[in-house]
């Protein structure tokens, strides 16, 4: 029986350079996403109406739209849809949002809950786009 041996591979300078480049990009990306400010307010849009609420005050808001009832909860600087009578409850399962640009949407009720506020940077942490 023949023994097949693969030639050993050693790391070259370019291999190490690529690894260091990827690690540096990961650290920079993590810093941008960790040090962003939380939002200061949320805008609830339903039908042709829109209301703005501060995220610094804990409160429970009832929203009736398009034949559906939703309960929007602001707690500890974050906002979430905690109850909904829509058939799939995707908005309830979305969890809470607290950073500018994040949103929770209930399509059957045609309700959007969007966080607004200041940012420390102009980059999107995921795509690197400008907001």
C-alpha cells in the first residue's frame, strides 16, 4: 500500500498580511458598531398619522390601525411591539430596537415604529453605507 504525503505548507508573508488585514477590519467594524449612540425618540406611523415619543420615558401606547390593535412599549430606552392581534405576529417577534435607523414594522396593521436620534458616525455598521 502506498503512502501519499502532501508537501508541507508554510505561511508566507502575504498569508500573514491577509490574516492581519482581516483581523484589523473586524476590529474596526466592531468599534463602529459598539460605540454608536442610542436613539432619543421613536416615531410611530400608522395610516396618515404619525406620533413621536421620547425613549427616556417608559410608557405603553395602544395603536389601532387597519382593523388591528397593537401595543407598543417603551422601556429602558428601547421600543418594541409587545402585543398584536395580526395573524403572524412578526412585529412582536422582532424584539426591541434602540439605535437610530432601526425599525419594527407590522405589515397587516400598516404600522411602522422607527427610532430616531443622533449618531456618532455616518456609517452603517453592516453595509458600510452612508445614512
